[in-house]
C-alpha cells in the first residue's frame, strides 16, 4: 500500500512515517520544512527531518498551498494522511489569514483534486483537534450537561478562571468530552480545524472515498519541536528549566490537559488506516489522563534536577481553554485502541530524549509572549 503523509517531516508525521515503513508500506512525504519547526537549515537543525531522510523515505519539499505539489505527491497513492497544518492557539489569533490559507485552503486543494482529477486514493485520514470543542463538556448541578462559552476577560483579570454554566453562571464540573459534544471553538486555530474536518468528512462521503477524522489531544514525546514557542508546554518548560530560568505559570496553574504520548497517537492513526470500521467516522485520540500545568512543571523540574522557580502569575492568554479530558470510549470500542503510556513513563522517555539534544536558539518563549502582548492577547 502506498501512503502519502502531508506534514510528514513534523512531529507526528515523522514518527508515523517511520512506523508504517517498518510495517511494509511505501511512504511519501509532502512537507514545506517550516523554519519555525525545522530551523534555517533542516538538514543540520531538524532531527525530525533527518530521521525521515535517513530512512530513505520519498520526500517532496513542497506546500499544500500549491496544486502542482499536491498532484505530484498524490500520484499512485492509496491513502492520504493529512497532517500538514499551522498549529498553535496563540499565534492563530493574529496570523488569521495564514491559518485559514493553510488549514482550510490547503485542504480545499486536496479535495478539489479528488473531485475533479483521476486518482487512486481509497482513504483520507485528517488530523483534527480537541480545539474544536472549545471549553468542552461540563455538568451543571441545575441544568445538567452544558457547554460553557469562552471565559470572560473580566473574570480572569479578577483571578476567576473556572468555566461557568452558560445558563445560570454557576460553577460547573468537568466531564470527559465525547465526539457528540458541541463543536464551538474559541480560537482561529480551532475554527480552521473544524472546517478542515467537516470538509474532509463531507467530501469523503460525497466522492465515495472513505474519510476518518482523528481529534488528537495534547500530543507529546521524543521528537517534538524544542524551538517552537507557540506549541507544547513540555518543550517550553524544558527549555526554561535547562536554561535555569523562572517558569511563568499562567492563570492559577490548575488548568489541565489530556496529554497523549506520540507512540499512542501513531498507533491510533495506523488503526484508522488499516481498519474499515473507522471509515467515515470521527474519533478522539487521548490518554484518559488529565494533568494540571503545575503538575507538569513540577514533574519536569524534578526529572531534569532543575531549580527553576515556578511563579504562578495569574497571566492568561485569550483563546486558551481551561480544562480538557477526552472520552475515548468510541475508539476503544470500534478499533481496540488502548493507550500504552501513562504520563510518568512518557515523561521519562521525553526527558531522556531532550537531554540528548542540543537546544537550539529560535524564537524565544519571551519573544512570543511579547508578540501576544502587542496584539492585546496576553494579559
């Protein structure tokens, strides 16, 4: 089977490419080697790119914004795993056109080709995101299941960071978010991922090309970018700790995420490729484990034997969500997916890998925060 992975030199894509090549599939990668992820000279500065080059995987240096690159990449492909996207909530809130062009426009070109050109594609897997849920699913003791709207800047400025019932404004209790939960993203990134998912699922049915959407939670592990200051608090915190710098913990440090290890994400994606039961379905991909930002920072400080001060500042970014935990019962039931890594084991693997890397200088976390401040998005 021939499999095309867009964004295949990225974190998820490179790990997936190596694994499916080992399984005997023929792999092609389409990637533009973004400087923000891979550095100025990817052959020297990007372990991700180096890993796929060393594996002799067919690599096309191109962009999903170019129809010619798509046509070249799609030649004789059986499956498309569409991972290429601009990621990161904060950056999306001021680079709106870029996110819309790449995430929606790039996907539109793919679907346009599938609708109007001869091709051999038999399945499309699209990387969606938990960001499409916005604040997610909660329980109100008075109104039952509710879906809170984006938190108010006025409340957060006063140190009140929790979600409220959209009907009575009471405090609400977090529930695992399932695939039938309300879709109401509160960032440009989330909106583009929602559109991307809906376009692929709709056209998959229309064209008779089965599609699968995977709503990845917070993916982490060896290989993730250590220089992109807009995505991945594990990488951001690791850089600060290893540099002996203070860590600014946003809000009250109790905001939480569902961190899912890269190998589990790769396994879930392979299941979606191989199993027909996945066709025309949407799945959460998570770990069933929720950790607060303070827990993550403490865990990393200990793992690195670091002495970084953890300052709970009360700062916050507009567009961020409060909590996140995925209900993964659907993918467990349909495809037998089981997360193999708990956070403790995953972090140990991640820290060991980071300690083997040479941390390179890119756009610093402090610089990224200054950009957000300029745009009025960081308080």
